[in-house]
């Protein structure tokens, strides 16, 4: 389903959407429809379109782009029955796929737990553009829901892939912006999940002569970066 919200800034509009929909910010996809920067005579204005996914086709919870404040926990071992079951389920899932893995708690935050995977097969567990890691993360979150903890988001990572991917996408966004300026045209990027698309949109939102929009259907859509010139 789609909804539209307005705010003085993109952050304000997204927070308004999250509050009214009762969702976490990473549980919906955001498309920037209109953006007007604050100036001496004008207040800032942003209009967004929010895309939600129903529970039968839910979006995999994504890393939110910020390192947790307690990233390096003193004790990586499970601290309660819930954490123990998460670790055991994750380890069993990957071993049934045919790969050896060590599983431990990476960080703990309120309503968020990071699970670290250590394996000689890390590249396979990550998969192309992180799709295998996202799929396993979704299964672990579904399992957490079955344990009655829908309120807790589980983040799976290995070899610091989440942060490396974020840095790569930010670089891609700026390089693509330069490219469309030079060509005075548009560039369609590879299919991305909702978090990755929002990162591209947010990175380029304050660049005056380019704009972005999502294209396609389903979870993995593409972002088009468009040269619009200086108005």
C-alpha cells in the first residue's frame, strides 16, 4: 500500500509516517516526491510517498546504517533463553545449508540484537549484493516472532558486510550524480532492497541539480538518478 506525507524536512516527514503507520522507519520504502530547501524567504518542504509491504510479503529488517553504541559487547555469549534460541536457530539454519559457522551476539540494544556469523564460507552466506544474508535475516526475524518477540529486530552480519555495503552505496550515489551531470541525462541503478534505495535517495536529496525516484515492482526496485539542472 502507498501513503503520502509532508514535512519541513525529509526526517520530519518520515517520522510522521512511522508514527501514523505504527511502523519502524526501516519497515517501509520512501520515495521523495517533492523537495524544497529552506531559504531566506521560504520554509523547507518535503513530500514523500511511503510504500508498505503486507505481512505475507514483508520487508526484511535492514541494518539502519548506524553502528550501535555498544557494538563490542563484553560478553558475546547468549544472556537469556531468547538469545540462546536465536543463536541455536541461526547456527542450525546455516549448518543445514551445508556450511560450518560460529554464531555469537554482536551487540545488544533496546529492541535490537546483532548476530555475528564467522565462517570460512562468509562470501556464500552474504551472496550477491547481500541477498543470502538478507534472506537468512528474514528467517531469523520470523523465528523471533514465533517466540513472541516481534518487537525485537535481529540484524545478521558477517565480515562487517553491512557497513561496507553502506559505504559502497554512498560512493555509488555520488559517482552517479557526477555522471548524470556530465551527460545531462539519467542513470538507472541496479535493483536494491528498501534500505539501500532509501540510502541513495537520502544521500542525493540535498544535491540541487539531481533528483531520484524508484522504479519497478516488488521488494527489489531500481533507483533512477536524474539530471534536472539548476532552477
